[in-house]
C-alpha cells in the first residue's frame, strides 16, 4: 500500500470546502486540509498573473489517486487545475492505517 499527499490550489475557501467534503464523503481521501490564503504568481496565456488562493492538502492511497485526480479535475473551477501527488515515504503507522481504513471503498466507521 502506498500513501500520497495530493495538493491543489483553488480560488475560494468555499470551493475548497465543497470539494474537500465531497472527496471525504466518497472516501477518496481520508483528510482534506485547507491552508490560506496564499498568494500565487504564475504565467497564464502569456501573461504574468497574481491571485489569492487556498492550498488544499489531501491524504490518500495509491489505489485511490487516479479516481481522486478525475474527481478534483471535474469539480474544480479552473481550466487547468493544479493536481500534484507526492509520495508519503514514511509516517506514523497508526495514521497511515487510518488513511487506509478511511479510503477503503466499503469502509464502515
């Protein structure tokens, strides 16, 4: 079993909360944290842009990540949303077991 932290950024805390709740309800993530606001500077359509965003951190398993990416992309308001998955190489065993339990498709808690 592999574990991942998936990040995305979004334009409002309400949108972040909406996506996070849906992902937890669908058991695609065990936890969805929202940090912000943050200030992002990037190039988009040939122009340098700056915007206020909220950074979202999701904990999941490698088994659920493909479906998670599809769901984030479908629910996200951006044309090309940031969705990056980083392996969790180590962690507290009980916490990792909790991620496994909470992202199991048929989990009961």
